[in-house]
C-alpha cells in the first residue's frame, strides 16, 4: 500500500466514525418514567412526552429530525405497546415539530391556530409534500379538553411568552403538566419576539399556568421538576424584563445592557449545546429583553396574538 492510499483509508475511517458518532448522538433518547402511563424522552431538541391510553399513544412534541421522529415513534410503541394515535405540538419551532412526518399519515395532530399559522408562514418550505400530511389538523385558540381512551387531557394557551401561540398540556390523571418552551429549566430560553414572544408578559402567562391543577412539570428543555421550578424561572424572567425596561428608560446601548451585572436570577443556568453552542446564552436573552423594550424587532404576522 502506498502512503497516499493509507492516508485516504484513514480519512475515510475518520469520516465514517464521525458520521456514526453524529448519528448515534442525534438518535440518542434518554427515557424517564413519571407514572405507570407517562414517560419523558429527552434528546437533541425539546422534551417529548409519551402517554399510554386505552385508545393508543399520545406524543407531545417530536424533536428536530426525521431519524429522531422515527426513534420516538418506535420507542413510544415499545413503552406503551400501542401505536401513536395523536401528536400534540406545543408550538411551531422545528425542534418540537420536525419529527412529525415520521408518524403515520392520518394521525390526529393538535396545536393552537396560531402555531399552524406560523408553520405555514415562517416554516412553509419544510411542510411540503408528504410532510404536510403531518401538520396540525385539529386546532383551537384558547382551551381544549380531550378524552383519549381512559385519559383526560387539557390543552391551554395561557398567553404569550416564548411565542404568542404556545400551549400547555395537562395530563389530568397523572397530575403532570408539559409546558413546552414556556419553561426552560436551568437553561437560557429562546425569546421569539418575531412570533409574538415577550419577556414583559411572560411572567403573567406563567401565573395563568400556575393557576392550573398539576404537581409534576415537564419543561420544553431541561430536567423535570415541580411548580417551584416554574416560579424560579418566573423570577428570572421578571428580572430580565425589568432590566429591559430600565435600559429603554435610560437609553442604554446594547453593549451597556450586555455588560450589566443586574441579572442574578440566572445563577446556574447553562447555554443549551449540541456538539456546538446554539447561541442561547446570557448575552442573547439580555439582547432580546433590550430589543423588546426598545421596539427593535419586526413581527412575522401583522395582527397581535390570540391574547
Ligand atoms: Zn421553542
């Protein structure tokens, strides 16, 4: 074998090993059981909930990639012994919806009307052809009560925060709420101002969530927790909003905002990373709070949100 042949062989080996590593990382799912009939799947993208009912399986959010959607579908089937009959999408972001097309056409897919609007307008290129069959096909604006087999599920749009179309899922029989990205636990949140997200109104929206009946909490990202976990995140948002307001009132530059020491409620927060940083860090949330308070953003849709 000549040297160049060996070199090529080494390069090919490294590429294959790298691709294998990436594939394994992306497909990896951590499974946590919350009750006899409820599990959380954690992987690259938001937290997925899997509920077993007598009428089949309900899946909340489907992560980012088709291969993740496939793995969620297979894992849910293995855990519950039942095929997925319903998907609930908490909001339109790709890390919660792009696994949908891995499920059977004809599956019930629920979201708010607002979420469906954003899927069409902001992410329309993805939802073409076969993918369009797994777009939300049952929508509501404020509140929806579902009975699936032996289980009761409440879907509530509690107000704007992460976007202006997020819903919260209450698994009534389990006493568990899935908050989607209205709650990042221990991580800096994305604040989608362009899709009606708002630091200013987010704490009040979480008050509306805390008025609902549940004990355990599944966040959109981060570890499962309880109602106090939501309150901790609420204090962080309140402080972040106050900083934005003060910056606007005193004409701070973005550099002044980003160097402020006023933000303390983010102690222990970590930026979300997947092999590389996704940019959701302290500087990002301070920038978004400043942009909201000073009106420096443009909405995707003209009309104000459902609430
Ligand atoms: Zn999101």
